[in-house]
C-alpha cells in the first residue's frame, strides 16, 4: 500500500516523538503549516506520534462525503493540470505500521462523476469536465447582447453590469477545470447551474462559480440602481461574460446549431468553473 495524494481538506500531521500540541493549540499548528491561510480553513487535522495520539476535528464534513483510506499523509490538491507529474506512490517499507484517516472522495474523477450524475438527474442531457483553455472568449459576443437583446442593461447579470470580455479572460486564467452542461431549456439551465455550484462547493471546490443561460428571470423587475437582492442564486450567462458558447460547445463535440425555425430544437449551455 503506497502513499497517495487526494483532493481533500484533510491533513495528517506527524509530530516528533515526545512532543505535544504547541501552547497556541490548533490555530498555532495551522499557522505554522499554512502561514498564508486562515487557521480554521481545513476540516480535520490528524496527529500522529504525539504522547496522547490525539485527533483534532474542525467542522467535520457531512458523513455521506467521507470515506476511510489509509495514507502516509494527505495534502490539498496542488492545482496542477494532471496527476501525471505528482508523486503517487512510495515503497511499502516507507509506510507506518498502521494508520487510518477520514477524507472526502478518493480522487478528482470520483468527485466529478458525482457532479455529472447530478446534472443528468436535474435535467441535463450531457455534461463533461473540460479544461478552461478550451473555453472560447471573444469580443464580438457582447455585441450580440448590446445590439440584439432587449434585456441589455436591464439586468444586473447582463452587460454592461456583467464581467467584461477582458475580465472573463483574466478570471479563466485562475481556473484549470470547468463543468460544461448541455440542456434544452434556459430556465432549467439557470436552476441547474445554481444547484451544481452549491454541490461543487460542498464537495471541496471552494472556487466553484456557475454561469447560466439567457437573462436572469428571478425577479419580475430588476432594479439596476441597487445591489442584487438574490445574490446566492443570480448568475450571469456564459454569453453575458463574452464566452463564445457555439465554439466552446463545438470544441467538445457537443451539438449546437443556429436556428432556422422557431420550431427547431434549442441547445442550451451552462458552465461551472471548478478549480
């Protein structure tokens, strides 16, 4: 049984024999290990080799998201593009005699499969994890909003209130992966993206942010002179942020065509930025 790395917020900490927690306690340990992070940003610390072999638990994950796995130590996901360049195994002889920790899903693929399955249950016809460098962003997209959509300027989630083309390009550079959603109803896609964003956050994707489809319809009238009153649900659409939905869908062989008739099947897309 070798060492493994997991996407999680669990840490196994080895203390030198005969040492105990510093006088500043858990916050002190977190500050020493992760000086740039909040002292309580992790869920669990598992201490070994201390005199009392104590476990310290902080805001544990819901039980349904936890599994038991043996490991030498556990660290957060590094943010690299693939697992190929990460050290995944060490010889069995390097392992301690026995230890067990509790962690969320065992790897990134498992978590993403859970999200994809949920999108289908909610009404999507397709969903796929994509790399953010396959998301097409273009200046012309917001021209279609400005000179083609009657909702332009009337919604806080629409241009010119939504992120600009330049802002979205910078935002995408801060992510590696996203979840592309395919459906047929814009109102349903807005609901699904909001639900999947929340679920992704609960599964450890703390940067999760959803982009829906079409103008927001949460309020009958949107008062653009004041802040949004439904910020936990309202999200801009992909196109409102300058994303070329057609090219992005085609980059992944998802079906999308211009409509020749009002009776044609409409293909609607949403996006969840993950990590």
